[in-house]
């Protein structure tokens, strides 16, 4: 990474100016590392240390899901958010059908069709492709380094008492974000089938926020070594400080803790095929998160969809399904939540980090004029057993779904009576009202909690790590726990053989439409789905190894 270019895209340090007089440093308007180390961390004053650490590192959770107009070269919209791009990645591999046909394609149509006019993987691709993903990762790395260099490993190791625990906690937060940024670069720009390559290029590694000279990329193996090592150190530091911060409020979930560190360590270890490391990290989450989303809170059932679609002669709705009832929109109904945030404003307001989630997928029943539905691949749908309640969270037939559309400009209300929700449409994220409770079948705004990481992924990561290691019985035991939790009430629990193919299938069912698991798993396994009869665009084999952007190559002569 050409630090003198990329690191300059992030705002300068400017972290503790308002606290200068309280921290008693030489120059309150310009702290040096020596000031922070000698006058603050070495002071033994826990209140002063806490104040300094909070001023520097409390912004780390913001980096977990970047929302920044730099991703779109200055234009603030939903494409300024990581989450939108992650969903776009999933559109490439085939578990999601954007449609139901070409005339109803939507905002992700270039990705779903893999349009030849949209070379998303090319080094000079448009801002909604390669560039934005690269910049997002660089923002994570730069902001983490900017703080991390002021909380050195030596400072942490030399500290004692409560001060040591605080320093461990805050450095660990930075290490997680730092490693996450590099992990995202490796997932996009390298061949995941060759994670041990010592000849293929990985990425340049920087640990100083400065105008550095260009650095040669490390090998793929060496880069993964750095990522794994930093996440393992973060785990160790969290184990010695705050551990897991569990709860069902934003204060518990919008933070970087041991659960987030173990989650990313397990994912990175799967990426680079270090099964033992993945298993250890994932098992720690499994041991600490034994509870699952209840059946009644896993999206909207087909029966509920039918009831909320019923109206009287005067267009009064007979039923509703509020986001409060949906675990994917409500912390209090989701015991699996590891990391997430509360939406601070409706999507209809100015787009920001907290409202920029790809809500058009998250609630297809609130999509603009219902032009586009997001369906599950029919082949995948047919593979879900009838006793699996997740199958009932997919429309089993076409349903006429009336709703109101409020035009924000003049507050006119239009009633649409004959809109059809087609078979296979996602109901996992469906709801007829936002959590503010003021709408009913209203297509205006949408206000919810948002769960970004959840513990079910750890069960699948653990099962896969066991299966890849030849520990089929252990894989079966873990997978059976998840399957039992997804079995309809009154049915005998679903079970498995623990085979890798079964684990892959459960990945596809469980994390349909969440983060970019479908894309990364497809790349990791070398699989390309898109088999269902409801796909109107078929025969596509996406390029899953992206080209290193020209912004990275310019000025760095060490790239091949």
C-alpha cells in the first residue's frame, strides 16, 4: 500500500485537542508519541490514561462498517457504505436472484448480470466496483495505524495493574480493525486456493502513519501471517481485559470485544486454511453463545405474509408485522448478535453510516413501488427440508401485497392494490413497519437495529474447520446443534452426517443475504452456484480474483 498516498485520504490525528489542559502535555495542540507515552501512559494516573485512550480509540467501531464519501469520490449515498458493497459481491455468485426478470432488475443489476460494461474486478473500475472496496480497506488500516502507533506493544507490555488492562483493551480494538482491513484486501485481491504461496504477492504492510516510502508487498503467506498474528494478539489482550461484552443494547453490541476478534480470526484462518486456529477461535464463540434466534423471530412466515396482505374494502390492513418482532432488526430478539448498531434516523432522511444498510434487500416489502424482489435460488430452496423453519421464511407462492407509497416531496399517498410478491422472495428480513411504529405498509422510511456479525457463523466456521481437518464426528456434533435450533416446533430435530457438502449447504441457507459470506465462501471453495430455474441470467462465471487498483500501484515500483 502506497502509504504516502493512501494514508493521506484519512483525516489527520486531531484526537485529543479538547483535553489538552487536562492531560498536561507539552503542547496541547500537537501531541507527540513521546508526550503520550511519557506524560500520560507512564504517569500511572488511570483517569488520565482512560481519557487519552477514549479520545484516541473510541472511533474504532465506526471503522467496522465504513461509511465514507471517499468510497464514491465525494458523493454520499448508499454506495458510500461497506454493507452495500458486500451485498453486491453476493449478487455475483448466484444465491440471490434480482428480479423476478430482466424488466424488474434493480440497483444491483450490473452485479447480478455481471454486465460486460461493468468490469467490477478491473484495476481501473468504476467507483461502485474495485475502487470503493480498496479505499474502504485502506480507511480501516490507516485509522487503526494512526491510533495504534500511539499505543505501542512495548507500552502495553510494560504497564501494570488497571492501566495495563485498559491499554490491552484499546490496542486490541486497533489491531482488530487493522487486521480486518488487510483481510478484506486479501479476500478480494488474492487467490484463496493458494494461501501458502511464497511467490505470489500479498500486500505491503505498514505500521506507521506517515509519508512512508513505498514498501514491497509481502508474499501471500507472509501477509496472512501478519493478519493472523495481529488478531491472535488482539484475542490475548481482550482475554486479559474486557472479554465478551454481552447484552441486547447498542452499548453492548456497538463495540469491538473478544467476540469480534475471535469472529474475524476464525474467518481469516478459514481463508488461509489454518483449520486449527479457525476451530479454536470459533469454539470460543460457540461456548459463549449457546442461544439462538427463536422461530417466531426469524423473519416473516408465509402465514404472516398472507395475513398482512389482507385489506378491507376501505383499504384498512387486517394485520401487521413490525420490525420489533424480527430478530434481524431488533437486538432484544437476537441472542446471536455479536456486533451491530441502532439506526439513528430513517433511510428516507439523509443517508449516513447508520442508515446506509442495503434496506432494499433487508425489506423487500418496502421496496420502491415493488419493482424488484430479491429471491433465493430455486435449486437452493428445494434443498431446504420442510421441517426447517427457514424455508417458511421464503415466499412459497405468489402473493398479492397491497401497500401505501408516500412521496416524500409533497406527502402525497398512493395506494398500490395489485403488487405481487413472487414465489421465492426473501421474507427473512421482511417487515411491514419500522421500529418507530408509525408506518403500516408504508414505503417511506425504515428505522431498525442492524446486526452485522452474529454467532451462528461461528458454528458453521467451527463445523467447517473440523470437516476440513477430517474430524467428521466433531463437525456433525456442531452442525447438529445449529440444525436443531432451526427445526420447526413439534418436529424431530434435524441432523447431519457432518460432511463438508452439508456444511456448505447450511452456510448458504443460514447466511443468505448477510454480509458477503456467499461471495467469500464461493471464492474459498471454488464453487459457482446460480443453478436455480428462477435465474433469468445464467451461465456466468464471475472473476473472483480482483486486480490491484491503479491507485495502489502508482508510485510503488515493487508491484509486479
